[in-house]
């Protein structure tokens, strides 16, 4: 079962991952999982590792907006909070963290190796972000963050895969539950990746590589959002398990409707005003916050066996 899960990856043209395989002994797993999750915090490990993906993109988004002079105070606060949170989560995944409800040190060798790999890639980005927080928004620091953030994201993705494979065993949590937490968690990251790419594109109008990246990120976010809201059984994605999650996703859909036109306009080559650029930055952060609430709802629902 674990080996099957490690190889799972739902990959469509729009970028949404799909899964294969089924959870065995589902009824028994629902009885067993509560006690095991109480010991190790399986849902929390998957949730917070997924949040590292988001933070890996929030940090360069904030740095780019600081460098561009867009909502500098707000972007600096986001940069400060995201840098501290990344460090806290990464440390918690290795050693445990009572605040995060991650219980006990990680002991699995492959997972520890991936945590250490992420730590190595994170260190120079952390140093540059810390320097910016302290007032040194030099091109060199911005270049480190914008140049290396995708390497950090790649390592964070691999860590999520390890943890999904490790903790999706029926004795810890059901496979379908981990899929929902993983995909919902990825949505948080995509809001920040869009924010970063839009900022970079505005600074370098006509950059086709960044434009293509932004287009793909938008498509992935939208397809994944609709799959979460309506369910996609052929991909192993269940419809929302309760009204609270449905309503939470509806809020995110509304946020997306508000911000998508400005992203489309930028891709079309429009020269956006400073006010609209700042509003887009704020709205994408609001979207991320509302998506984060939904991830928390999924995490709680899986604990209740819904």
C-alpha cells in the first residue's frame, strides 16, 4: 500500500494530479486511525508540509512586491511572517511541535533525508529574506529569492510526497483523506505562485516564459478548485464532506472571480495601474487565507471520519 501511494501523481494537462488505488478495510481504518493520529499527528504533518509549498512562493511574492514598491509595508509583514513560519514548520516536522500538533520526532530515514534536503535549499533563501526584512532590499538578495525559490518548492513537493506515502497508511489515515488535504493544500501555494509570477511579469513585460508559467498556474488552480468543489471520483477526489467545506470553497471561488480578470489583463499585455496591482496582491493573499481555512476544515473532517 505504501509503495503504491508513493508513486501516486494525478497529472493532467491542467496540472491536477490524479490517483489510483483504493483504501483497504475502510471501516476498520476509521476505527483505528483516530488513536494513531492522536500519537503522530498524521493530518497535521501532511497539512503543514503542504503549507511549506505555499510559503516557498509567498516569500518570493512578498520580496518581489517589496522590490517593486507595491504595498511595501504589507509585503514586508508577509515576508517576515512567512520566513518565520517556514522555519517553524520545517523544524516541527523533524523534531515535533506541540503548537502545530505534530507529535514526536520524525524517525523514518527517507523522510528525514528529504527534510534535510529541504533545509539545505532553504538556508540561502532564508538568509536573503532575513536581510530584506532587516532593510537590505538589494538586487542581490531579491535575485537569490527569485532565483532559488523554485528549487525550494521542488524539494518541498518531494517532502509532501514522502509524508503522504508515509501517513496515508490506513492505520494512520485514509488515502482519500490525504488526497483531499494534499490538493487543497496545494491550492494555497498556487495563489502565491500566481502572485509572484504576476509581479515578475509586470516588472518584465513580454517575458514569455513567465507568462506561460502564470497561465499554467492559473489553469491548475481553477481546475483543482472545481474538482474540490464538485468532486471528481475518477481522480479519487471526493465532493466536500460537509456544508462548511462547501461554503468555504464557495468563498474561494468568489475570490477567484474577483482576481482572475486582472491576471487575464496582464497576460493580454495591459498596463495595470499601481492601485490595481496592489489590489490584486491583496486579493490573492485573501484567497490564500480563505483556502487555508478550508484546508483546516478538511483536516478536522478527516479526524472525525467524515
